[in-house]
């Protein structure tokens, strides 16, 4: 079980995903834009600028890029602190260039948003707040402290103070909004990527267990004949060596160990043959298998079947790892939160197959029902909850994995808090906790359906 919201399947923090060459390329684009803007301002509009200082500011970026290119390898990935230094350098360089070219009277002041947006996407929260605070401070300073923009005749280009104040407010709000927006979106993407990776790992593990069971069954089948031969031969030797007790004991030991190997392979092969051959199973058997790991956890699990009156007998469904693992996660969640009872109800018609998992716990938090199924959804746990379930550190990842796996099989999931339904089973207690319903179109999951029909295979001849 994951213990924190910083799970990363790649073993890296998000900031280390960015290559140095990527930021170098972006800086070259910014340098080209700055040079072009300076040239147009001088040649086309005849502005009187502090040319030396302006080109010194641009040259600092050029030198920084050249040093980064020749000192670091092409595959260099930046750490959090290195990324922060790169972004802060670009922010300060741009602030200095704006100071030389009119401050907030310069329409290019909006470019201060670029470093903030980059930091919100690739840096941690603390670094993003630092860059955002530095950007707001720069905007505040540039509002009143800057070198004026002058034409060749000495005319100063100056906006009314009201517009300068408006620019300051607009850029400050944009820094806060763009930073928060970019941070939120990138965090959602990161969480979804990590959760999907965890889902794939869970499914791969389930599939490996299934494949391993098939290998065990095949090994048990193939080794049965040579072990029988060894046992037969050792029995004959045992009878023929009656006059040589020391050798007869060895023959008896060989027969005993052959019997032991047969018993081991029988036990291993029983589970293996289940996974190898039972590609389909009755719905009730699949539900029992999904719930089996949680039967001994101190909560009573009740099974109920409620078919439609006109429906056929219990359907056989495809025994997919996604179905078993997804339902198992839902049962685990119900057992975690139930007081004493969990109900697993199955129902089917000629068109749909559905499963409902209910418990007698406190139900889903009402303010989180709309977010159930999202990864890494955490809520503050009460002190009583910590005492009753100290081992639980839920983040919503289990429900996300279950939802993702089951939806891959064509299922639709719904989450709700159930009313008291004691009229259905008065002996088992009230069903007032969480309710999860999984519903498939029958054509998607029924193993006897045309497209999903699982062949039983031809009978194999008996070899003697």
C-alpha cells in the first residue's frame, strides 16, 4: 500500500524530468526575440535606449547558454535546485531588461509570466511560490523604478498613471492565476500518470500470477509420467532386493521421494489448472474468488443472488484478471470501512450483469462522492478513525485502480451511500454504508455470448 501522495513509478521527482537542453532551447528563442525587439525599437521606431546595458543583459543569457552547452552533457537532467536557478536567472534577466526599457510602460512586461508558468509546471510548490513572489516583487519595483523610453527628439513615451497601475494589477493577478492554474493542471496530469502506472503494475502482477499458474499446471502434467515410471521401477527393485537390505532401503527411499514429488505437484497443479483451464466461471465463483482474501479479516461477507425472473440460470462470465482484481479492490475497500458486515449482491437479466458491494459502515464522505475514482484523493482522518484503523492510509488509489480495470472490461461504476435496507436481510444488520455498483452489458462479459464464447477444446486421448 502506498503511504504518501508522492508516489512516483519512475523513481524521480517531477523536476528531474526536464532536460537542460530543453531550457537552453527555450532561452535561445527568448534571446532571439529580445534581439529582434531591440533592433526594431532602434531602427524602426528610433527609440533611444541604453544600448550597451541592453546588449549586456542579452549577452548574459548568451554566455549562460554557452556555458551550459559546453560544461554539461546533452542528456543532463536538472535537479529541483538547478531548475530553480535557471528560472530565477531568466526572470531576473528579463526584469533587468525591462528596467532599461520603460518598466511597465513596456508592453513586453507581460513576458514575466513565462518563468512563473514554467516553474509551476516543473518545480515543486515551494520553488513555484518563490518564483511567483519574485515576479510580483519585480513588477512592483518596475512600476515606479525604471529608465524612461525616449524618442530621438527627446519625447518620453509614458502611459498615464492609471494605466500603469492597471498593468501592475493585471500582471500580478496573471502571475497568481497562471501559476495556480498551471500548477493544478500539471499536478492532475502527474497524478493520473502515476496512478495509471500503478494500475498497469497491478494488472501485470495479476497476469503474471495467472501465467505462473499455467506453467505450474503444465509442469505437473508433464512430470506425472516420469514420476510414475520412477515409482514403478523403484517398487520392482524393492521386491528384487530382498536379499540385500542395504540396497532395498535405497529403493524404498526412492519410492517415498517419488510419492512426495507427486503430492507436491498435485497441490501446485490444482491452483495452476484452475488458472489455465477456467477461462470462464460462474458469476458466483468469480465473486467468491475476488472476496476470498478478505474472508478472514473479522468482517462477515454475505453473498446474495437476485436474478431477473425471466433470466436464465447463473451466467458464466469471462474470468479476466481485470475483473477479479478490480472486484477484489472494491471488496477490500468495503471490508476496510465496514463495522461488521459486507454484502455482495449479484443480479442479471438477458441484457445486463451487475454486482453491488455494500457495507454497514459510515459510507463515503458526501463531499467526496463526486471525486471517487480519482487517484490520490486524501481526506483528514479523525482521531477515532486512526484508533480503530491505524494501518489504513487510503489515498483513493485502490478505487482508481478498480475503476480503471473494470472499465477496461466494459463495466460502468457508480458510487453512493445506501439507505437502510434491512427488509432484504434483517438478520445481517442494516445496509446503510457505501454502495458500489458495477454493471456490464451482458455481451461484454458473458462467456457464452457469441463473440466471447470460450471453447472447451477437444478431448485428448488417454496415454498409457
